[in-house]
């Protein structure tokens, strides 16, 4: 993990399904770039939000 990196939630439409992924990046723009590289499909990103590290997230 790089200095200044944060965790981001990336919400995207992949194959007409709404999916949420977590990406570790320095900026929201870098999070979008990493998401596109990881998912080599035609993914349409809806939103990128910084994760709140103070709360536990249960699925």
C-alpha cells in the first residue's frame, strides 16, 4: 500500500448488473483507473466513494 492510500467503494454497472467493489488508491481518479484495469469489461462507473474506516461494514 502506498503512502496516503485510502479505500474506495466503486459502484458500477457490469453486464447490466449493479456491482460494488473496493479499491485501494490515493485518489478517486486512481480508483476509477484501477477498477477499469481490473475489470477489462465495458464497465460503466456510477460512483466512487471513500470508505469510512470508523464503521464496520457487514454484508
